[in-house]
């Protein structure tokens, strides 16, 4: 038998790591967007 507490803890860990990965990719894409906007501003 699996211990429900262990399963729940591992699910929470997986959820947190996915959340961190999502936030990290959002931060990276927003930084890229800021660079792109900056270059666009310089070209005008």
C-alpha cells in the first residue's frame, strides 16, 4: 500500500517545481520582450 501522505507530498513538490519553471520561463520571455522593445525604440 502506498502512503497517501507521501503521494501528496510528492504531488506538492511536482506542482511547486512546475510553478517555478513556469515563472522562470515567463521571466525569461518578458526579458526578451523588453530587449526587443528597446531595440524597436532605438530604430525609430
